[in-house]
C-alpha cells in the first residue's frame, strides 16, 4: 500500500507550480494513419531508475487470454499501457474530484484502478484520487474518450483526437479545479503545444505523410511539454515518455528525459516491427 501512495509520501504538492503529464490521442495521426496515444510521464521522486515494462498474460477469460504491456515503476500495481484487445490507456493528474467536492474519496489508490482497466477492460473500482484515464465516463465528458471501433473510425462525441494536460476542460468540472494560477499557466501552455503538435500530425496524415514514432517523440521531448529537472526530488519532472500504438500492440518508450535518451520498443506480437521486443 505504501508503494502505491509513495508519490504523496515523497512530497506530493497539492498545487504544483510546473504541472504534470501531457497526453494526446488520435484515431488517425499515428504511423501509417493508425491510432496513437502518446504522453509524457511527469513524477517526483527521481523514479527514472525504477521504470519497468510489465508483459502480463491474463488467463481464465471466456474469450481467451489477454496480454497487457504496462509501463510502471517499481512496486506499482499499474500505470499506463496497451493490451492485446487494442485498448490503450493514458492518464493525467487533475486536482479536484467532480461531483465530490474534494480531491480524495475512499477507494483504491490510482495504480490499482489503472491495472484493472488495462487487464480487465470492464468497469473500474472506486479510486482514491481524481484522474483522467482513457475510458471512464468522467473522461468521455472531459477528454472526449477517443476510441477506434472495428470497421470504422470514430470517437465519443464525434471527436477524432484529443489533448489533455492537468486542468479540467469541461465547464461543468472547472469549478472543482484546485490548480493554482502558476500550475494552470503551465497546464495551458502544454495543452496549446500539444494541440498544435497534434494538428500538425493530423494534417500530415491527411496528406499521406503520417508521422512516425520518432516524430511523436520529437513533440514529447520539447519544452514546454517536456519538463526539465530542477534538482528538487519533490518537484514533478518528465521521467519518461511513451507512444502507444493500440492497433499494433506496441509500447514505445523513452525512459528518463526523452530529449536525452533513445527509444526502446516493446510489442505484444513477435516481429511486429523492426527492433520490437516481444
């Protein structure tokens, strides 16, 4: 349990001055015009050296085993990732709980819910912190819940792509937002950078020149999306970046500062792409 909440123990700040993760998703801006979910992972605690990619196989399901690739950090039950059914999960920290009036309610720590969402793919347990994931109803309302259905492209609410940082986008949730002005300025700046970058990727895809994985990392590795280290272990900074390709079952990772480190690729299918680690 302590590992699941160590971020708060290390020194989580209720009103971080620099922000947190930046996430974007599109049904057509990925390599080959396919779907993509990409994001930075901003955490405190200098967690670069405890990054892990877990390859899990879940058996006992009526429709056969499901495999899951999970990017996580030593001891966490779950974080973000992709599964063999084509579901990609990303997340952002938001401060404030819609409908509850507080940022903490009784329930499981967030990593437990993230593990269940990727592994089970149905429903989610009560969670102990506000957050944005790929599938809950709160996200369909605030982020747009980008999805790709077999045989057609589409998204909840008709959206083809979405970008999210660390402030609520839905006016109905805005009143519960607990960010201070400095954190909000950072969040807005990263949101705009993400929107501009994704618009460029989408335009390239429409022109038949879809961006590759490294082009997506180029966006994730540039300020203000990439948050530099200040030397303060209590401050959030970018400790990893990922590009998830749900139709290919691939998780592409730049561990640590993405502007300094090379891409490592993991795949659910052997030989899915050059350099993929099955």
